[in-house]
C-alpha cells in the first residue's frame, strides 16, 4: 500500500501518467449519473404537465357544472317558474272545500270579527294563522294579530269568526255589507215563534195548523189526498182562514214549503220514483196553486222566514243591480235595460252569487264529476243543473257545523271581490298573452275563465292583437337616425335635381307557399287543392339580394318612378369533398341515398352562402361577397340608367 501511496504523492511525471490513465475509466459512472438526472428532470416535467392537465380538467369540470346550473336556472326563469329536480311543485290553493281537510293553513291572512258574548271580549282585527286545529265547521285556529290591532294573540278562534283575505294589512271594503248578526237575531225573533210561547199568538196558531203534535206534516197528506180533485185556486188559504193581506199568510206558506221539501227528500231516500211535475201532488207549483200565489212565492216566503239574511241580501242586490243597469244604459224607468255587469265589477251581484249554497253545490258537483270521470263519463248540463237543485234543497237541512265551511268560503270570496279587478289587471300587465285559464288559476279559481273573458270583451275598445316589435336603439343611434332623416329631406344641402335612390336588402324565398285564395266548390267540380311535403317546417328556401331604385325630380314627396335594378341569389362555388348521390325515401319512410350522382369529388358546385361585404371565403367554406355584385353588376346597370341616352 505504501509504495502506491508514495508514488502517487511524488512529483515525478512518470508517476502522474497512471493517474491520468485512470480518468477514462470513471467516464461511464459520470454518464449514468447525468442520464439519471436528465430522466428525473424529464419525469418532473411530465408530472408538472400532468398536474396542469389534471388541474385544467378539474377546473373545466367545476366550470361546466356551474354553467349547467346557471343554464337550468335561466331556462326556468324564461319559462316563468323555477322548479326543482327532486322536489315536486306545491299545488296551488283554491277556495274549494274538501271533507276531512282544513280550510286554512299556517301563514294564511284572515280577518277576525269581534266577539263580545258572555265570557268573551275580543275586538278582532286582521292577522296571520299560526296553528290550525280540527277540520270542517269545528275547526279552530290560533293567530297573531298585526301591529294595528289592540291585542297581539288569540287562541281557539272558531271558523264562524274568520274570513280569508289576501294580506294581513289590507283594509276592509267600504261597500255594502249584510246586516249584523245581532240584527238578524232580532229579526228572527220577531218573525219566528219561540218554544216558550212568548211570540205572536198568530204565529203559534199558524204553526199548530201546519204541524201535527207528532211532528208529521199536514200539507203533504192533504196534497196527496186532494191531488186528483179539481179544487178551487187558493183552497189551502181558505181552509186556514187566511187572506193575502194577513201577517201569517207568508208564514204559513213558508212552513208548508219546508214540509214539502222534507217530504220530497224523505221520498227520495226511500227510493220512491219521482213523477213529472205535472203529475206530482207534492210539486211546489201545486202549493202555489193551493195558496193562490205565483210559482216563486213559496220559496221567497220560505227564505224571508227561515233565512232572513239571505233574503235581505238578495233583495238589496236585486234592487241595486236594477238601479245600476238603468243608470248604465241611460234609459228611463220602465225602458228596456242592457245586460248586467260581471261579478268582477258588481259587488252586490257577487254577494248574491257567492252564497254558501253556491259553494255547497260546487262541492257536490265536483264529487259527482270525479265519480263520473272514473267511469269514463262526463256530466251534461241537465245533470249538472239537477245536482245544483238538489244541493239547494239539501243545504237547509245541514247542521250548523256542516254549514260553517261554506259560510266561510262565501265570506272569503265576497271579501276578496273589491280587489279582484286589480289582481286580474296586474296579471295581464305582467303577461298580456296569458290565457284566461291561467289567470283563473292565478286568482285561485275565484271566478271561471269564461267569466273573465266576458268581462274583458264587455269593455269598450277591448280587442285581441299581436305584440308590436320596435327596434331597440341606443340614444346615439336615435340621434343618428334623426340626422340622416334631416339630410335626406334636405337633399344633403344640394339643390333639387333628378335623383335615383337605390335600396337593397336580403330576402328569403321558400320553395313551397300554400295559396290562401283558392276557389273551392264541389258543385263546380273545384276540389280542395292539396300539396304534399315531408314536413311543413322543412320546406327548402333560398336567400336572394334585391336592388330597387326610386327616381324622382327635386322632392321625393312629389312622386317618382320605381325601378327594378336586379335580383341575385346568394350562392358561391364549393369544391366537393366526396361523391354525393340524390336521396329518396323508401316504403318504410327511411332516407336512401342510392339515386343519380349529383356531385363528384374534387369538382366545384354552387351552394347557398353567407352574405358578406368583401370576403369570398375558402373553397370549403365559401361566402357571397357583395363587392363583386356592386363592381360587376349594379354599377354598370346604374350607369346605363343615369348616363346619357
């Protein structure tokens, strides 16, 4: 070891040669290290590029997801409603009574009437429903009043005190209202006879003559017994010793009318076949004959006696409606009047229409229609009228709890009437092309689509028209248009001289146009012309550019002559990339390209092209350049028109 180390450490040149000779022996290891470094550097570059690509892909995925979500929201806005993919839309509420379901929900705005009965001291007001308990006529709610009310909360408010309104801050209508409950009770006490016998003596005697002690009706037995006999008109009033001027006359008719309705309902429940009106001894017309009055008198007397509130509202509404019609028509008393107004405009007419009986009949009619629909059957108008008449007879025998839901619907509909006109107009202003059915759904079915249609058409000047489209111009563009119009009318400051004004524009020409003025007459052997096409939206069409001129001398307002300069199809030459054959449909309707060859690969052919100013495009994507038309066609033709003869 020592000789080697000594020789290596000496300064002799001969000893340095072995050291220099050992340098080439270390070159392979150095090359391997440099290759590893380059490979590692290349691997790092690939990893960085892969990370960039992965990051770009992740970013693109996130951006695409954001774009898709944005597109879904924008498309939903364009359609008018934003719907979720997983959550179904909530059904719209309507003022329709469904058995077993509450008429109000949390968050509904209501108006509460005052209640100063014993152990109660509630001023009422307007508020929001916070809780609903029960259903039907026995439903009670908890509510929170608005800031204007004296009290803030109230619990277990019965349905008879509630009226649904649009907003908890809306004011009550200042129009005609039915009489108060206290006034109705006083009127009912004055007319009816109480059980203690404190009422009028004539009322007690009339009631005894109309009812047996066991509760059975006398009038039904008398009319069935005397139905076939030719009795004198007014025989029932003569037997009771009553005259038309007596106070008990209408009371007796009302009680007999109620007894006949009860007998008819019982007869229907037992399944007794119903006879025609002319042969039925229990018909209301026979009762009117027995008392010697008009056909409608028994029902009117019954309503005045049993339902004074309804009768009073009907009388007031009828009187006001007549007065309003007379004023609208400008006719004198006794003259023929025009047709009345709609429930949308007429508050009294709405009060007389939206009665509890109306909503009860609609409830029965809806149930009957659903049952008929399950059997693939549709009720006709006669069957619907029969159901409505039966509903009017059945309603008076319902209990107070069963009547209360329909009373609530009646109050809510009448309370909404003063603002229904503004609601409809607001919906039309938002979208004037909306159908009447959509508007009826938007107002929760307060009235039918046909009612809204008739109300709209009844107004003077009401028409249907297409939407007008005006150019959307900026302020600078409008100013430029005005400046051009002034120059045009002023002839650009030049003296009046012969002028040729040229106008050009692109126009579409369809390959098939259905004529509208065809003369058709079978007697003259002129059949209905028919033209066949694969699809009406796939009619071929071409674009042309047309140049016209108007020649005038001095002022264009003085008239001139129209000139047709030229019309050119917007097409250009294109090199075919492959052979193409004509196509036709086979018997199964499939397109087959096995006809005559129309284009050869490498050869040019004419195609419709996009109109541009200067560029003519490429051989595979050509364009129609207007500059060539102006240079080679229009300018020479104009020079011939305006040049010397």
